[in-house]
């Protein structure tokens, strides 16, 4: 059984079929990408499938992951590409 200390949180970026980027946060990257590709994820990605995971960062708390997600969302497309390319 997983305890709160064991739980990991991720801020992530997926690239959509049309080349656009979607940023989110989750506790299970593989499941979240699968959910996006099944059309059950975010409304944004539903019409832009398939998506592929291109970037993620791991955090110890939900708050930190959400804060990073918000910061990434404020970046321009070019800045996000640089983040992905410099990983």
C-alpha cells in the first residue's frame, strides 16, 4: 500500500498530433497519456490525438507539481520547445 510519502507527482508536456503542446499534472504518467489517447483526458487533447509524452518533471507534493504546471503553461511555445530539447 502506498503512503503519502511514497506518492509522486508529475508536471508534464504532451505533444499533440497537430504539433501543439499540452501541459498538465498527474500522479501516473503512463495512465494519464493513455487517458489522453483514449479521448477521456482533457477536452483540448481529445480532438488532437494521438499525443505523446515529450517532457516531465517529478515532485514530492501536489502543490509543487501544480505550481510548476502553472509556470510551464505561461511559457511561449518556443520556450516550451527549448525546455523539451534541453532535457
